[in-house]
């Protein structure tokens, strides 16, 4: 069987590579091809649980990959697998990250140390790539950042370093929305070596707004300066906002789209923690027509008109809790609860709502212990083996079915666990306040993806506002949006040309 592969590399970060890869995956799958996504190296705290089959050890054990690759797997109609993203970097500070290799925590490293480590990870990356090829007849590879960052080229495993090692042709992706698209394409081409330039099959211009014919002159200039062919100019796809985002920079755009003055009746406020993680937990709420989700930046107060405050996940729980208190958000939270507002803590947010937090081994930062926010009668010690599992069960308050995944480190104990929020696979999970001003309205759990369950989300929002209209069907919306994205790319890209360019 002939297996074709093609790699999309960007002229910069956030040019839309992940979205284009997902759309092409859905389009090629619809054409009858067996497609798999692959990203050699990713950096994100928005992760997803994925299968580890074929890697030995416990056959039921799960791993983690970047959220974008999980979405791309969905576009292909297959379950996420750790081989789709063999190296995942999860930032813990401005200088260093946790390193996940083939789904399992490998260690921690500062940026400078990681650059020395990268070449040793290439064999694992190529091993995962070969396994993906064995399952497919077409592999869509996504780069990271830009190949024109030639100061970082030594030991590269994310862009041209991988493409040359795996002998995969490359298509450059440029974002016209940010301006300078001609310079970004011509400049990227000029900075590459002769062998790297020979590997480029052409380029795609993404996120165009307006009359595409106005770009005809630019196509001629790019061809004259580089010799590269265009595979198409893709107009802005508005449905992108309905798909899970991987980069926290997306929170800024979402904030701009949902300010506190929104007229929708249910208002949700989310403090934007410095190392916020798995913020796609909020996407299903944002899909509801009568729910306005506002991300609150540092320097702002938690809004007094919020019906619900959600404390999201975090990669560094204790440092982010310290920042939460520094901002005075703990005082705002107390006022919100005393006004009758609701609070939900998800994973790290759940841990923050407890009495104490301890990280004795310095897993997420310096070893330390601290007081929590004190709204749930629980205590958490961060440590031990990371919990990575798919989960399903019921919401204890309404009996509604829930499903999602757990991804956390640490053990939570305390009397508050006697009043769980959820029942997962027959065991209790989370806690609900049973006394004080927050009784019945302050709660938390370890389950990510909680709000994606249509029945639970509808029942929970009904408790906030009785008599609301029927809500969205989240999974169906995701698939319909992926179908629309595929149709969009079929209309504006030369997909036959991209298939021919692959090898």
C-alpha cells in the first residue's frame, strides 16, 4: 500500500495550521481515504486523553496529546492516539515546561536544556510517525511555529528537521489577517537552506477577508520572487470559533467577543489564570445562545453581575492560586457567593476551592503548601502518578449523564468528599458545599469535558435560570462545523494538487 504524507508549516505561529489540517483531514476522509493527523512536537496546556495501544505496558493505560490533534483525529473519524503527537510540551513557567513523550511524562526542562535534549527525541518521533503510516494511506503532518526561525534550526524535530528526516514534502501556510503576508512567504523562503527550499511544494494563504481577486497581483509577486505555486487563498472561516482552540491566545479573541454588557441572560465569568489549562471545557457553554462567557483578565474584578464563576484547570495550581489571591479575586468570589452566585471548580480549580494545597515534591513549581479558598472541606496533596483516564457517570444533583476525562496529579481527601458532585464508574468524584453561604451552589470535580454532555449542561443551566429554551447539541455542532470546514476548503483549495504533491 502506498502511503502519502504532506506537512503544513507556518510562516509564523497561529496562522491556522491546526484548523487547515483538521479541515483537510475531514475532506480527504470524505473522499474515502484513511487519514491520520501527526504533529511531531506541540506546545500547549490544552491537552486531551488519548490511547496508548501498541506501546507496551498496561493495555488500558491512557496518555495525553495536544487538543488540536484530538480534534484532527475526530475529523478523521478515529480515536485519538498518543502517536499523533509524540512530543508535547506543557509550559509551567516562562522558562521551562513539562515534557510528555508518546503520552507519558518524560520529565521537566528549561528551554535551553530542552534544545540540547531535542535530538534525542527524534527517534521516538519517527517511530510514532511510522506507526501512523501503518494505519493510513494519507498522513497530514502539522509543523510548530515557523521553519524560518533558523536560530532554532539545530536539532529541530518540529519543522524542517522532521521533514528532512522523514522525507516529507512541505506546504507553507501564511496568515494574511496579520498583514505582511508577501514578506512572510518570501522571507521564509529566503531563510531556508537550498535543500529545504527544494522540499517546499507550494503555499496556502489563509484567513482572507474581502475580494480574493485583489490578491492576484500578490500571487504573481510571490511566484516571481520564490518560484512557489499557490494551492489557494482561503477566505476567513467564521465557524472556527465553534471548534476547540489549543492556544490560550484564543482566550483574548473570545473575551473581545463576550464582554460583560452581553444581553444574554446567563452570565459566566472565568478568571484567566497565568497557566490556564484545558480551557476548552468552556466551549460547550459558549455554544449556548443564552449564555455569555467572559474571560476576566488580571487587573480586572470578577464581575458583580455573574450568575456563575468557573475556576478552570491550571498547569501550576499553587502559583496560579497565589495570583488569584493577589488579584483580589478571592474577595470578589466571596462577594459573589454571598450574593447567591454559583461556583464550579474544574480540576485545579476544584483543588483551589479546598482548605489546603501542598506540593511537597515541587512537581508544579517550588515545594510549598498554602491555604486554599476554603469553600470546600477538602485537602489536596500534589504528587503520585498522573491520572489519565476516560470517564462517564452521572451528576448527583440531577441524575444527568456525564462523560469526559480525568487528567491530574494529586490526592484529594477530606470530609467534603462525603457530598460528591458526580458519580463516575460507580465511585464518588468531587464535592459540593453543604453548609454556609455557598451550600449547594459551590462545587468542583476532576472531570474535564463535563459541560460537553448535552443533558447535564441543560439540567445545570436550568438550575441557574428556570424555563430556559432547549440548548445546543454540542457534539453534533462540532461534526457539522468540521463538515462545513471541509466544504470550505474543497471550494477554495486545490486539494487534488495537494494530494499530488504528497509522497
